[in-house]
C-alpha cells in the first residue's frame, strides 16, 4: 500500500514534461553576456586606444614610461625605438611599448 501512495505522490511518470534545454542554459548565457559587456569589451577598447596612442607618438611629445620616467621624445631611431630626453644632455633609447602615456598638460606650480 505504501508503494501505491508513493507512486501517486511523485506523479507516477504521467504528465511530466521534459525541461526545455534552452531555458536551462539561459542563466549561463546571461552570465557570459554580462561578463562580455562588463569585462572583455572595455579591456579590448583600452588596448585599441593604447595601441593608437603608441603609433601616434612623434618627436616633441612629452611621455611617461612604464617605469615612471618623464621625458620628451627627441626622435625615432627605429620603428620601435624612441630617443627620449630626460634631462639636459641626457638622452635614452626606449622601446615604444615602454611608454605608459603621453603627458597632455603641464602642471605649473
């Protein structure tokens, strides 16, 4: 008798609809979409902007290296090597990829 009650309580296999596989994957797709818009897309945009900035560096630009050295670009030795003046009569060669940013404004104190 207990087995009949148990079978009736669980539905006994009649009328149970299988779950839609698309609906079960929907939360994972939403998480991936959210990660794309919040993490991957902004990072790719920053990389494109930095690559554009590195290609536009020309003599006369003031830059900051990734090591924190401020200087003024005096010339381009190779396609990827910049000659940077860091002090009077002191010039160094750096890789173009070692530039962190351009100095846009001069701070006057």
